[in-house]
């Protein structure tokens, strides 16, 4: 499965990319409909510490699932987005397994 990570206006380090890739691969191993994913990392230009945004789009056969979370670190935001995607995948799986 392909994980495409795009950092907007900065260069994401390899540790962060590996963290996100591992999390998404674990998620996709549980669901065989996943074909790929697109991750966008953004820094919001504000004074608040919660200025890091992680957006994850999971590409499924015939459908896409999307989650966007904001936090003080990209790892926290990625964890929250992946948790949201787990719930969406369970709903999606339940809808089509009946």
C-alpha cells in the first residue's frame, strides 16, 4: 500500500514520516479494502500552541475516508486522525458486509 506524505511549507523529518507510515500500515492491515493513503501536514500561522494540522485521506475501492485533526504535535494529531479513521472504517466495513 502506498502512503503519500506531503508537508506544506516545511520538510518533514524521516522519524515523523516513519511514525505516520507505520500507523497507517497497521490500520490498512486490518482492512483489505484500503488501496492507499494521502497525508498532508500543515503548520497554521497562529500564536496558539495547537497549530499543527494532520489531514489523512484513506483511499478505498469506490470510496475515500477523510480525517483532519489539529494538535500541538504532528504525532498527536496523526494519532487522533487515525483513531477517527478506525471508527469510519468500522462503519464502512459494517455497511458493506451485510
